[in-house]
């Protein structure tokens, strides 16, 4: 009996926070959830701006290869700020019980769900991409601020930035090190610093993934609470037009992936049709938007039925694309073993970073060029053949599999908005059916 009492007391203490939260009014919970999301968004923004500043400072001092990586990270920071502003609107709406503000918040937060899901999944699942990213950008000038964090003092712009494989003029990093510094430790210095930087990047990414997961949990809880406060009729009144505009997100996602994967055309990869497939899906979605808006505004029952059938067909096609891409991303590394010439062609078609010789004619011949590439800009001859020796065949295959997996994720997340459009059209169609029944 004593053990039973002790056990019940322990369970009660564990469940107390849940019971306490459940007993709070919906407005108080909505404010609390949005405050937590706001704090998490500020953290994500800070991390993104910090990394963007590292790349920006390095890019400003760069004299050779320049990068735009800082723009990508700054964009992530801006998205974080937009999410923060959205949460502030939600908190304000919860405090003053403004249906207009809560309605703006409801639809604004829906926009962030799929991008946040994509980013969170990427944080947990794309470490291979990060490894390749660091490896092929390490010696570039715009990476100088990152190198300063992890290279031994005084080596960030010398030994620690040894070119991958020794660069164009040397057979190995050791030869490059002997020629430039009369030493043999350049490769070990770079490898150690690069490994530490990769660990740092993984830790930041893992932290952002955890914060993103917490954000998503609280966002879904906030959407449910917002739905309870606004009630179904208030949301239904505005959702027909808004959901049609939200369909621009999957259109952009499918069109973007179709354009991005266009390099596959003529690459002898069995899945080169994926690019056309995504483009066609995007075009069909584009033409279905005005149909949905017109059918909803004009209250056309049979036109809404046709629209629902079209959305259902597009959703099935998008789901199929996601399944295909996920399967192909698993099968590709095992079945696709390109020759050296094909690997070089893929690297050049994709404009992979750091490729030296993609501008050389692809004729299998050696080409010589005279230029200021020696020490102190000394004029020397260089011999080139077409290709990208900086990237190994395995790295190219791995990056291709990552691209296809990303396309699959985009396809699945696009279904979030397509299913939303299907539900909205179904609710509106049911309302019209009930209205006509009551009228008769």
C-alpha cells in the first residue's frame, strides 16, 4: 500500500505540469507558446547572422574566389526575423483578443510550417553535405574568418589554407607545402582545423535542428489554439482565397527543384526525367489556382468538385514524385558508378565549386595556357584537360543523391499545402450542398 501511494504521488508530480498547462485559458497558452517560438526564432536569427557575418567579412577581404554564402545565411536570418514578427502579432492578438490579428497570425504562421520542416530535417540529415561543403571551400579567401577560428595562430592564410590535393601545379599538398614553406605539415594542419570546423558546424546545425523541432511543436499547438479561439466559421470565411495564394509555395518549390535538377539532362543518369516531371507539376498547379479562386467566389458546386479532383490528382503526382526521389536517393549510390569523364561532365554541368578546368574544350586533348599563376604573379604555363579533378567520383555521386533526396522532401512538404487546399474546397463544397438542401 505504501509503495502504491508513493508511486501515485510520483506520477502526480510528473503529470502536474501537463495538468497545469491544460488548465490555462487558450489565450494564455497561445501567448506562452508564441513567446517561446519568438525566443527560439531570435536564437536562430542570431546564429544565422553570426555565420553570415563570418562569410561577409571574409568575402570583403577576398581577392580571388568570392562567394555569396553570406547572402544565404542572411536570408535565413531575415526569415527568422519574419517569424519573430509573426509571433509578436500572435501574442498581441491573444492579449487584446483581436480576431483580425489572430486571423493574420494564423495564415502567416501556416506559411512557415513547410520551410521550417524542411530546414529542421536538413539539420538532422545532411551532415554529408556539410562535410563536402567545408572540404571544397576551405582554401577560398572568403573562408578566411572561419579558418581563423580553428587554424593555429598565424597559419590561417598560409599553411592552413593548403589547396585541396595540392592545387593545379602540384601533385599533393606535401609538394605544395615544400615549395611554398619548405615544410611538410600543411596537410595535417589543414585536416585538423577542418575537422574541428566541421565539428563546430555540426554542433551549430544540431542545436538549430533541436530549436527548430521545438518551434514546430509549439507552432502546431498554437495553430490548434488559434483555431479554437477563432472558430471554424471565421476561418472558413477567409480561407478560400488565402489557401489559393498559399499554393504559390508548392508551385515555387516544384518549379525550383525542376530548374535545379535540369543539369541532369543528357548526363546519362536514369532519373533525368525528374526535372521535367517537377516542371510539369508546377505548371498544372499554376493553372489550377485561378480555377479554385473562381469556383469558390462564384459558389459553383460542380466546378468545385472538378477543382477537388484536379487538386487530388496533382497531390497524387507530388506524392509519387516524393516517393520516387526518396527511393532513387537510396538506390543511386549503389547503382550509379560513372566513369571519370562522365563524373567530370556532371561536375561541370552542375557548376560545382572549385572546378578548375570546366572552361577547357571537352575534346580529350591537353590545352596549355600562359598566365600569372606562379609565385608573385610570375607568368608560367599550365596544362589542362577538361574536367574537375578537385571532386572525386564518390563525392559527385553523393551530392547527386543529396539533390534527389532534397527534391523528395520538397515534394512531400508541398503536399501540406495541397492537402490544405483540398480540405478547404471540400468544406466550401459541403457548405454549398447544405445551403442548397436547406433552401429546397
